[in-house]
C-alpha cells in the first residue's frame, strides 16, 4: 500500500488523508521522549487498549528509553462508525497493577466513555500512578471528562481510520490517518 495516497475507499466509504505517517511519527517520538523523562527509573507498564491502539503502542514503546513492560486490554464500544453507548471488556487485566506506574495507551478519545470506564477499573487496583496517552482526541464529541496527559492530535468530529483504527475491520494497516469525506 502506498503511504502517500491521499484518498482510500473502505467498503462503501471514502476517506481522505489527514496525517501522513511522517507527521504521526514525529508526534509519537515527542511523546515517547516526554515519557522517557517523566517515567525514568519507574519501570512503567504500558497498557494498550486493543484493538485500535496496537499500532500506536508498538511505535510509542520503541520511542521510550529505559525499562518498561507492555500489556493489553481489550475494550469495545464501537460498531461501524458510531459509538454503541456501552463499553464491554472483551478481555481484561491479567496482571496485578498495584504500586505500578501505568501508562494507558489509547488510539482515540471520542465521547470519553471508554477511558472513563477503564480508569475506574484501573483505580480499583491502586496503581502508583496513571498516565493517559491518546493519539487522537475529538474535543467536540466529549461527553465524559477524562484526564489526558499526552494528546497526539485534536481532530474534528469525523470518523477516522488508519494507523490501527478501522472501519468495520478494514484500514488498520494504513500508515497514515484518514478521515471520512463529508457527503455532499
Ligand atoms: P469513546 O466514545 O468511548 O470512544 O471515547 C473511544 C473508542 O471508540 C473507537 N472510536 C473510533 N474508532 N475511528 C475508529 O476507528 C473513529 O473515528 C473512532 N472514534 C472512536 C475507538 O476504538 C476508541 O477506543
Ligand atoms: Mg474500532
């Protein structure tokens, strides 16, 4: 697949390039450097929310300098291009996080429902600290205020795909981020 292509079709929907891969990588590196400083010597555990955040998490941990661990949790609130309104834990935290420095890695904060729910689960385990990183945020969609420590990009309230994010399972392998073309 060509990373410079500026539009892509997934099933019946058309998307146009929003952020090319190089632009994303620059932000990921900056966030990785900031975390390397703030978490130096703390052996943080990066907790990636599947499925969408797996690409971001894999790049981010390689920009982290120092000891760290990685784990995954699978949550789901979306079906197609709209939030279903309910968060489900498809598989959960298999690890004791008490006294650990946790870095939550999310792909996108839309209504905030997913992170609001997940933060509640995490706090029950009494970690030493919780740092939340999201690649994307849609400020206009926010319904549940959630504290965010690092945000890659603020975007408009349009559905996006690529760099791990999918439409109906497709588009995760696109190196850039693409947004839905508004219907004329
Ligand atoms: P909430 O509303 O809980 O949504 O903040 C966060 C989760 O919903 C998914 N999501 C998207 N997935 N393109 C996607 O591929 C989008 O534009 C989008 N908006 C939200 C995502 O899984 C995220 O974890
Ligand atoms: Mg999704």
